[in-house]
């Protein structure tokens, strides 16, 4: 398996400010992490794939200049929501593929972002 | 185009009953089919998963039935308990890309 943590668990910010969310792999080194967004009562939508040491791969329709992803180490990926607006309010969840060769994805506990 | 269709959207079951959630997929490249359980305000947690070379997998009260020819799979929760009340997502995965169904909100009546 894998243990994934996120920080903060929730954040409230004013419109126009930037917010950084951290995703950490606690028990093994992850070369790839994923960032999802989930609106209330909806499914998870993949935003981007974060690759250690290289640029993230963004899904169609996700603004790479707005959602900055940095995967500087094998245990940490960060998502920065720049110039946040109320429509960015959502539940942001990271995940990584665990060990065992079965491609199981393990998810973090999520970060609730509220933009006022 | 929705690649994984999940039904029902919501489900109410009496305690002790059987909860059944169905999913269908389109892309035959998918080779791993996990089910996730999500409680409010929490990230999804892997519940049970199956590969297409197996028609059924059982873990405790949870069973996946898989029909490769019909491209359908389902989750059965036996002896459903109030603690099972959550949102359940089926998913289909090829490599490290995973596509989720829209989710089923399950409520178990005490």
C-alpha cells in the first residue's frame, strides 16, 4: 500500500490570492503523483499528472498557468492555485500509485478550498 | 464521452439487505477495475478491485461480479450496515490512467 498525506486539510482565502496545497508520500518514493478536483456531489476529475523532476502533464481544459504543479522530490508534490476565484472552490485530492505492480492508486485525504 | 457509466445515482437499502451498484465501460483497453468508497470530506479509499481474467472476487461482505463480454461489472454489499453509508465509485484503469464513474450515494437505513 501507500500512505498519502495532504496539507492543509482545508483553506479559506480571498479572491485573487494564491494557495499552495502539499501532497506527501509518507512511506515510499513516488515518481508520479496525480491531482484531482472534486466538486460537491460529483466524481473525481483528473487535473494533471505530476512527474518528479519534469513538467506536469495537464488534462484538456485545465489551465497550466493557473494550477501550478511542482514535483521537486520523490515524496512531495505541490499544487498552487494562482489568483484563486470563487469558481475554484472545490475539494482537491492527490494520489499516487503504490507498490506491488498492480497500479493501485492511493488517495490523500483531500484539501477543501473555499475562495471568498 | 463518458467512458464509465455507473448506476444508480443513489440507493437506499435496509440494514441487513444487499446493496448492488452497477457499472459499464466502453474501452476494452481497461485492465483493472477498482471500487472506491468515499466518506464526506475524505479522500476515496480502495475497497476491492478485479482484473478482467476473473469473473468474481469476494472480500468479506463485498463482491465484484465481472462480465467481460458485456463490459459490465457490479459491486454487491452483503448484510449492508449503516457504516457502509458512503459514496461508492467504480473505476476503470489502463496503465496509470483511471476513469471514475459518477458515483453512487448509498444510504443504509438502521
